[in-house]
C-alpha cells in the first residue's frame, strides 16, 4: 500500500479522493487544509498600525506588515519629529537632570518646564560658538579621528541656582546659563535660603516622584499623551547638527563683543534682575574703557559666581545700588566718596576675585591667563591683545 509522500512519514495514504490525489495521509492532509485556511484569513487581515492598512499576506507577523509599522505602533507619541527629539543630547541631559533630582517629576510643574529648559540649551549653544575646524584643519580627538561632536569655544553649562541633587526645582527661574569652570567649581553648594532673597534659587515645591523610565514615558504617564504632545510642539522641529559639515571658528573681538558680559546681560534680563543688569551695564562700560576690554569680562565672572553662590557675600546686592548712586549722587555713602563710586566698586571687584579665584587684578598676565581658561581656544594674547583666528593662521 502506498505511503504518504511527506518526508519521514510512514503512514498510508488516506482513502478520500483528495487525499489519494495529493498522496497524503489523513494527518498531513488535514494540516494542509488548516494552512490553506490560515492563508485565506491572512489575505483578509490588514496591518494594525492605524495609518497603514496594508495586507499581512507577505508578513509572518500576525499584527504588522513590517518592522517599521511595528515600531511606530509601539511609540508613546506617534510623531517622527518627537521620536528624533528624544534622542537629542539636550533631551538626554534634561532626562538625566530629572533622574538625578530627588523629586524627579516633582521638580517640574508641567511639561512646559521641560520645553523651557530645552530652549535654554538652544540659547547656550548659540553663545558657545561650537566648531570642528580650526585654522582650516579638522579637529581630531585623542584617537586621531575627527570629533564625533562639535567643540564649544566658550564652555558653558545649564546650571542650577539651588542645586539639582539637593532638590532644586527644574524650572527656568532656577537655572542659569553659566561658565562651566564656575559651575564645576561650586558643585552642589547650597545658597543661603531665605524667602525674601531674590538670588536664593528655588526648591522643588511638589512631592517626590522619581523618574524610573524614560522621561517621555514618565511625562505621558503623569500628564497624558495629548498634553505632552502639545507642549513639545514648540521644539519638535529641531535640526540636528551635521558633524561632517565644517564649522569654522573665527576670531571675535572681545572688546566690542564681550561674550561673558553679553551672556550675563541676557540671563539677568531673562531672570528679571533688572536693577542688577543696569548696574552691570554701567560698571562694565567703565571697566572696559579702563582695562581695554578685560575687566568687564572678569566682572561678569564674579557675577556668575555670586549668582550660583546665592550672593552669600552681598556682592550683587551692593552692585544693584550703583544706578541709584549715579542718578542721585547725594545718596553716595561717605566710604565710597574718597575714591569715587566707580573706584569703590572696582576695588570691591578686585577683592572678590582675589578671595575666590586667587587672582591679582593688578597683573595683566594673570588676568589674561585666567580669562583664557573659559575658552577652548585662547581669546587674548599675553599682552591682552586679541588673537586673530583665520584659515591661514594669521
């Protein structure tokens, strides 16, 4: 008697006409019918991804026609731009911020705070003047290969006025774009905290809610997909830097465009310190003329330091009195009158820089060396003159 044609099957061919025609045993014939039925069902089935509707006939997956649709269907927010956004280094930095904060999501008020922080990173990038080509040569790392990311000329960080690790709020009013050198120097210094102090920073007001997943998942779980998607619309069209495209660094005249002073004025304006900004403008203008454009930048260094330290020495509070003294000279205290009001504030700056940075403000060489530490390429020559950065190196 004939046996089933399937490999390794020793059963006899079935008695039905179709079984005999196909030369299959009943077991394999029934299996063949079931497979045909499944194929018919698959021909009718369509992809479960809402915007696809393609047939599943050519897919082994029972729900999706391709890996692309499967990935899209599992997105928290189905938006290509937002998917790219959450892979950006700025977003990952913010995610790290919230994970390192004891309050987690409790350190923000809503998703708009995350967007505001993202905008601060964008502003920081604008001031840093990042580059990958210097003197017409590609910058290379220690491995001899071109850099995998741009190198900032002015090294900055988004810093917390009240430390993040100590429960500081992750809101724009508690953040300051400041020189990396100063932020790392102060680390997690807790500023003097009294409610009436305008330089105190802000402690997270909400309850603790640690971020144990990705930031996007935590936000959508807490606030809902629609709320998060609406908030992220403000930053969803972010352009990624093409690292293979040359970004050249050219000289900047720090006398006419002082980078630290410019950043400080923008940040004090953003934070609403209008009196302080007016004082900085007045004193920086005087110092720039007197020193050839370096002491005004060192004034900015002192102010950044004082802001991140919570103005523990009342340096900023004293600074804020300057515009009033200039407007009403009769109000100038007696102890300021001997050397003039500008002379007193200049002396105050010298003492501050000596106290916290060990800097002799009467020595040009020391001031230039110290100032150049804020940049990856020196801004000033030893004599205080400007260094010309050009493709040919002169």
